[in-house]
C-alpha cells in the first residue's frame, strides 16, 4: 500500500486495489499496519477532509488532528493520487 505519510503511530495511505473505475480520492488511516477496512477520509475538490468512516476507532481528538494534517497536505495527496492511479475524481 502506498504510504503517504506517518503521524505518530498512524499511517496515512492509499489502498492499491481501489476498484475499476477508481473510487474518488481518499486516504485510509490505520495504526501501525495498513488494513483494507481502516478509517477512510474523502478529499474534496477544495482540499477539505470529509470522514467516510472511522473503522479504526481513532479517538475524536486524535482524528480531528489527523484530518487537519490531511487538509494541510491535500495538494500533495491529490498529486500523489494522480501519479499513482493516473486519474482523479472527487466525492464532492
């Protein structure tokens, strides 16, 4: 799984099997090891982070902090998504 960056014990990554057609841009968040059903965050056209699910059960304060970091790095995430998948679409 392509890791984007790490925040403490949490890794932010793309799941490499994102269906066909590729789902709208999003990242997964998991503690220590990537999992297919980890917390999922959509990236909007404006670069905001929108929580899809919190399957990793990350505490609310920690999740808010991680989502702020994702938003601050949304342009890099979008570029890396495009470079990896060759296309980009948005949930909203």
